[in-house]
C-alpha cells in the first residue's frame, strides 16, 4: 500500500512537471514565433543572406560636342570577412604578393573582429584575375566604379577630380557633385552553412539610379589650342603661372579655360596643391592698361571728350602733387584714340580726372567689379573694388584710370572686355550647356545669352571704341597679335605687382596681359591671356601675351569655319 501510494505520488509529480514543461515550451514557442518573431526572423535572415550594395555609376562630364572628359568605368575591389578566414597567415601570404601590400599591416586587418574589411580597392584587371584564381576562403571581389579622365591634363582645372569614393573635390566634379552622383541599389544574396553564396532566380533587389551627365560649353579642340599656346609662351618667358580664356561673345559661353601649371586628374597625388588651382577664377590682379578702354567708355558716354580731341602727354613725365606719372615712351600731344593705341598713362590720367570720383565709381560699378559673376565653378573670387568712401580724393581717380587700386580675376577681365564686342551688353559667363539623364534625355538646357545689364551704348562700343582697339593691334602696343586673316581688336596691359613686405610696387615683378576679340567687324570670340611674373628680359603685355592671343584667335576662328577677311572681300567682289 505504501509503495502504491508513493508510486502514484511520483507519477503525479512527474506528470505535473511534464505539463509545466510543455506549458513552458509552448509559451517559449509562442514567444519566439509570435511575440519575438521579427527579432529571430532578422537574425535568421542575417545568417542566411547578405545585402550587397549595387553602386550607382557617376554621370559623365562631356564637352559641347559630346566628347567624354570624365567617365566612370566598372572595376573590381577586393575585400575580406575575417571571421570566415581559417588561416590568416596563408591568406596574407598570397594577397600581399599579388596586390603588393605590406604583409604586417594586412595581417592586422585580418585579425580584427569584423565581418568586412577592404583589402585593396579598384585593382587592375591583372590583379583581379590572379585573386579570382586563388579562390581564398573569406576573400571576395566587389565591383564598383572608378573615375577616368580620358584626356589627361586637358581641361583639368575645369573638370576637377574625385576621391576614391567618387566624391567631387575640385572643379565641375565638386560644383556639380549632386547632379553627377546617383543613388545606389542593392540585392540580397543567400548563403549556405559554409557562408558560400547561393544564386536564386527570385532574389530581392533594387536597381541603382545612375547619376546625370553634365555637358560643358568647353570645346576640346579650342581648349587644346589655348593650352598649346600657353605651354609655348611659358617655355619662352618662364612665368610663375599663366592663364587663358576663350569666350563666345554672342552667348557668354566659355569655350576654353586654361592654366599653367596644370595637372593630371588621373594621378592627383603627384602634383602640388598649387597646380590644382583654377587661376582664372581664384586669383585676382590689378588690370593695368587693359582697363583703359572701359574707362574711356565712360568718358565717351558722358561726352567729356571725343576720339580726335588732343591731350598733352607731357613728353612722358608728369608731376601731380607728390606723385609722378611716367609713360614707357615720351609723347607730346596725342589724340584720345592715340592715348589708347600707345597706352599713355599720362593721357589716360588726364581723361580720368574729367570723370570725377562719383561718376567714375558709378561707371565702373556697372561692369560688376568687386562681384562674382556666379559661374558654375567653385572657388570664384570677387576681386577688390573698394567702396567710394575709401577712395582717396587726391590719388584714387588717377590710379583707377590706369588700372591700379582695383583688382579682378581673369574671368572678370575677359567678360568685361567682351561687353565692347557685344555692342555694350555685359553677359554672364557660363560653362555648363546642359544636363542629361543616363538615357541621354535633356533635363536642363542653358541656351541664349544671359544679359547682366547694358554698360555702354552701342554707338560708343561699335563706332568709337572698336576702331580704336583695332588700331591698337594694327599700329600700337598690340602689333604682335596682328593677323592678316582676321581683324583683331584688343588692348595690352602691364601691371606691377605689390611687394608683400613693404606694400610698394615691385620693379621686377609684373603681370603681363592682352585681351582681344575678333573678327572686329562681327565678333565671335574674346580671348584673354594673363602671364604672372614673366622672365627672360620682357614683361610688356604686347611682347609676352599678345602673340599667344593671336595664335589662339587664328586657330579658333579657322576651326569654327569663320572665313578669313580676304575671302570675304573676294566674295563681295
């Protein structure tokens, strides 16, 4: 009886225990399957699948004719999952040999408690083939994009470059980074117990949205003409730097923008940071004599003098209180036109005094001095145009008349001078022509000139200034830009640089410049060349810069199919 009771007790106890165990198991199953279903589903998914990033292709940068200047091509990159590597030493041995990597640094990477580490990004095709042959466990290949610049240094300051993740760092790559960058996609890859990928037909994925393309106003051939002329100039005069811009006078579009020194965006690290500056928009200088036609426009507009009026140029030396002005050649009496032709500082100063400070300030302000033009490039500077209250009543009027006490970038110079070619209209310079999507559909298009304002009358620009500027090239300081094929209208400039040590003008450091448009009777292009600190015994703009401008104009107009003057005359007869 006793044993029978004990047996019943233990049977009931075990039964209760089993019931409680089943209840607990049922509760846990319910908790796992219902309450915490999402948590464990995510854990299972993480173990069984991997979300692989699908890189978006960065948009292309094209010239105005659709020629590629920058393009992203698919390349392979090598990465590893350290947790899946059994023998790190063996893996290091092979990888360091094929990829030419430091073995000790690589071993440290593989010993990290991580699921993902980059081994080497954007490897060559040869390296990729070797890695594929090795089939190392825990080592994988992922395809991404790498930026290539097909023309090397050509247009490097305009185009710019990207970092290894294809983020724009300079030039159009930076200013249009949001436009060029797409949105990445993804796909889910299933994995077995050995973490090997399993391909399935119904894989979950989202395709990437590739970046848009940017078409520039630049013409690759005209860009090459400008860079060749700059290179030849620099071989002769050995300057610190030099810049050139070619502007379409009818639209304000930049056809070429070049600087020396230049760099290859495919291999940026080989060049100093100074070589990467787009000097045409970042550096500003006193214009010197190239400002004289702009000042003269104000003289003519206010009817303060006419082209044939006579001015006494004091035989090359003129004292104005404590200040003495000198001309490079001594002239007695010159007409207003000849003052520009021979670039007399004394004659120009006397004309400038007729304007008065307030009228001169208001006139120059119309040309956008001291303001950015807002070109689609990062780093544009506004130059220096001091407020009227900061002008010296004794000296500023004379100084500004001959290109001192005011600074501007090469982009500002060429844009302002082009207003004469445009019949008195100041146009906003542009370097982007259109934006297209990955299929070539136009999303944005920039057509026609964008007028900032009228800065002089058409009569002053075409009837008064144009003949004077033609004479500068025919008979004056710009003779070395003369072309028998095309009538060129231009102005030379030579300005002394200021010594940082004492704030005085240097006697051995100059900025030499020449700016011109052609054909003078119906302008198509305006070209500026600016040379910073030329050497080898010459520094006048007419000697150093004018020949390069002439060369660029001739090559460009012939390339554009503009008939030479002789052919036009023959056609008329």
